[in-house]
């Protein structure tokens, strides 16, 4: 299933459906998982509906033994050695705002804040 054409709400609901499927495959009730995570059953149910908090979602993956999915979901970005040399060992602290829909008024000649 391709998420790109879907709305944010539809994607969240699909993730919730997949969470429900993982729970059912492990033959666990919503209450059992909610107890292991430290949530009310209502808060857990929100996760399966795609409306839960990210921190609760991470705790759920940990309890289901699938925390590895976080790395697949948002993989770490690594700069190339050339980019690292340009940064001279410093990490970026803020974006320039020149890409995307935000920050279109930004001065393209402005220096980066390092």
C-alpha cells in the first residue's frame, strides 16, 4: 500500500489497523496491552484508531517486540564524509527555511546559523 496519495488521517488509521493486526496475531486483548504499556484501555484504543500519542505508539511497539520498526519508519540520516568536512564537525541547529512551503521569504544569501 502506498501512503503518498493518502490523507494524514487515512495514514494514521491504516497504521492503527496494522497495530490491531499485530495485537491479534499475538492473541492479546486491548486491555492486556494497555496494562503492559501503562495506559487506560481507552487510550490504547485511540492508538488502534490512529489517534494516539507518538510516545504511546513507541511503547506499544516495544511491548509487541517490534521496536525495530521505528528504525524502518524514520531511518537515521547520515551525512557523506564530504558534508561532514564542510560542517567541520559541527551539527546543524536550525534549518534555513529555503526548501518547502515554509520560509519562502528567507534570504537565500543569508549565512547558516551554526
